C-alpha cells in the first residue's frame, strides 16, 4: 500500500506543489541557522569527507532544480517492489 501511494503521488505531482516544497525546505534550512552551534553543525556536516562550505550552496542549487520528472524517475527506480526489503519485528513471548 505504501509503494502504491508513493507511485500515485509521483505520477500526480504538481510542479507548483513541488516548488512550494523546495521553497519551504530552503526556508526551514535558513531558519535553522539560528545559533553559532547550528551553523557549525551544518558546515561540519557538509564539509565532512573533504568537501568545502560551498557544498551547501551546491546542494540547494541542485535541490532547486528537481523536477516532477526527476521525482517520478527516482520513485520508479527505488520504490519498486523488487527493490524493497520487508522485515517483520515482534517482541519475544512474555515481554
């Protein structure tokens, strides 16, 4: 049911709604930079592994160019029943 809903959303994705999600994500990111610790955490996360602080700008520039076709392509590639791992978790008896 989850895969079906994701595929349905991807095929009916409105470009205006996608733009709104992108704008909202960027605004949340900017608003999260509200302290020196928050800024340091973001820079540390983006520069870990040898990248420089410009990786932040590159990430959001690339993010801003995501299209509904990109979303559909990713959903078709990764949210396909053949690519899923299903696990069942249960407690031990008596717990």
